[in-house]
C-alpha cells in the first residue's frame, strides 16, 4: 500500500506566526495561523483537515459496506465536526461528530444504520482516532422499506366505487 505525505511549515511565534500545510502529492497548500485555529481568523487548521479526512474516509467505508450488502448508493454526504478543547494539560481533540445522509435505493433505515455504525467503527481514520469519542447521526434521504407512491401510481389505482343511493340494502 502507498505511504501518503503531507507537510506543515510554521514560521514565527505561536501567536504571531503563520504557517502553511501542503497536502499530498497534489501540491494543494493552505494557510493556517493562531487566529484560524483558536479564533475566527482566515485560513484553515489541523482540526478542519482531520475532519475532512474523517468525513471522506467514513463516506468511502460506508459506500463499501453498502455495496457488499448488495446496494448502490446515489450519494453519501458526511460532515465531521471536530472538537478541540482546552484541558488541564493543554489542548486535545475530545470528540468527533459524524453526520451523514445517504440516498440508497431499496435500503431501509435499519440496515442503513447498521452499515453506518460499521463504517464508523472500521474506517481507517476512525481506527486512528481510537482514543477520541466518535458519535454518529446517520439518516437515509428516504426510507426505502415503504416505497413512496408516485403520481403515476395514483393514476393507476382503481377508481372509488360509486355509492348506492338505495337505502333498502
């Protein structure tokens, strides 16, 4: 398997310095700083990049498990919220909240929840974050257990029988 490389460069003091992170062989480069990490300054931060990696990894793992179950998703969208908290011994990533929504024709919500939980536990980034609390909120765009009726289905439904006006029956 390939080994992936990224770089972090920091110049200056912690609060007044600035840095760049280079992601992989693509040469994608982003700026980061103390304000972008601990306040609302422009640029990104390591936690956002970790969140993107986790969301991407989870979405791919979920896609794998959906395929192994015999289904094909139209889409999987995952958002990872990474919490950086100040602790007694400094800062730490305390938890990650995964929020995913998928459109999987033919799949019901119960099976989807089971596969999403499996992806949460088994994706490589989740495993790397074993010491961090990871929560999951997984939703199907529509539960396929009860198919939705289309307008066409209603048009094909038998017409209501006329009511009899004869009261003797």
